[in-house]
C-alpha cells in the first residue's frame, strides 16, 4: 500500500470517528402519512451528558383518541428554498422542563403531524448535566442540531 493510500485511510478513519462522536436527531423513515406516528430519537454518542428542554402540554390525535406528546423539538417546514418554523405548541397550559441525556444514552419522542410537506426537527441543547436548568429563561449559547428532512404525504 502506498503512503498516499495510507494517509487517505487515516483521514477517513479520523473523519468517521469525529462524525460518530456527537449528538444526533434521527428519524426512522423518509416518508410518513398524515397522522402517522413518527418516533424521533435523540442519541448522545459523546463522552459527556447534554441538557435540553422538553415542552409538556402538547397533544396529538390518534384516531379519535387524544395522546400526550411532549416534545423537545421545534418543527420547520420547507417552503421553496427556505425553512420556516411552525407554531405547533400549545397556546396555554404548557410547561417546559430540563431533560439530561447521559453519554451513550438516547431518548425517544413519538409525534404526529397533520399537514403535508417536507419538514425537519430542530433541537437546542447545552453541553453538560443541568437538571435544574430554567427552561423559561435558558442560558445563551445553546447548540443546535437538526434531523434530516422527511416528507409528510
């Protein structure tokens, strides 16, 4: 194997390690039907915990049944070449609380959407364990991560 090939393999290995060592939001499929359950997952692969805020008080319909669907995500919908944030939270009666995701852990959040289009989920988080984080007045400098876009048809 030539020196050039060895350097190339080393760079690929470093890039793969760096890409694997981060927080990610995953969606199992690329297409869903309106009102179909979507199981969004936050996966923490680094060596340190992260903290994010979860909004309680949201709900969605499953057939004729109301289901609680707490969510840490902002929802964005693609409109042409722009992404617009959707206002889908509750008008009154919600509360936001901190959730800590330990190193190597994951949290899953089921949700349902009632409109069509291309959407993505956005998560704001902070590095470190902050179980007493005030989600009503969170600290500045939150990190942001987005899911891959997916379609609601």
